[in-house]
C-alpha cells in the first residue's frame, strides 16, 4: 500500500544525475508509526511504498494512496490532509518528508 501530511513544506532535493536513491522514513499516524520507503532521482520522487502502518485500510490506507498520487504528480509534500483521515495523512506526509531529508 502506498500513501501522506503536516509539518514543514518540502520540495525534493534531487540526488546526483543518474542516481536513484532509496530511503526510509517514519511518521506518527492515527494508531501508530507509519514507515515509508521513498525512491527518488534527479527528476524527483519516483515512487513511495508504505512498508508498515496500523491505521484502518479503508480510511488511513485510502488517504495514503491518494496522497501518494498527489505527491508523485506535484513532486512535493506540501499537501493538505485528506478529510476524515487527518492523523493518518499527517503521519504519512511526515514519513515521506523524513525519508527525503534523511539523505541530505
């Protein structure tokens, strides 16, 4: 499952040309930690995979999927939380931001 919101806005700092980077980040979701794996390169964020979360699939999981699509389209984590899944959204976005910043 893939998906994320809250904290400082982030644009992606690109890795060196031709190099894919994979990093993991965590964020606090509604029911526990959300762990996300983020792959990026000089063109931006390429993929996001939620490794683990304890939030409801139908609410939190759906929000993470929606946010993943938005992040990949905009190449930014500067997004609003999904209504009805605020804490899951914030935790997911926090996990993605932490993964992106762990490489800097």
